[in-house]
C-alpha cells in the first residue's frame, strides 16, 4: 500500500463552501467576518499569530476551536487520570508536613545569633 500526497486544498469546495484562505492545512469553509472587533483584541490575536509563525486565518481558526471546546465543556478544565493522581499525591504530601516547617525554609538551624 503506497501513500499518495494530497493535493493542496486551496480552491477546493466541500458542500459548496470554497476554501479561499490560501492555507493548505485548512479545510474548505466560508469566510468569517468579525465586525466591530476591539483593537486591543485584534492586536492580541495578531501577536499570538506572529509568535507562532501562523497566518491570521490559522490563528483565528485555532482560537475559535479552542474557545468552542472550552464553552462546550462549560469552561471547566480538568486533568487526565495520571495528572490528577500526581496532583492528589502532591497535595497529600503537603498536608502531611508538620505545622511550622514551612516557616523554617531558608533559615539555618542552630545558628547562633549575630553579635553586632
């Protein structure tokens, strides 16, 4: 079984929606226009795209997808099982530390007071 390279997606259509973004990774879709977007928000999006070397179209699609995931999950983020287990172990270890121990951090034990 041999793999065949996929043709670029620019100009293709799916269900009548043309991909005019020019991004070869993007599925075909209609253009989205954001009206009256706050200048500060637009600058933040542009900076995020620049830092990652993405086109503005790619950055907007990524942000829309991530925002949709957050909203679909009621904005609740969680840990997977292994992360949750590690966090619970760390909390249990901290809870077992006797009172007053954290206040000793950075102090030298049995140090004689300075004679100035």
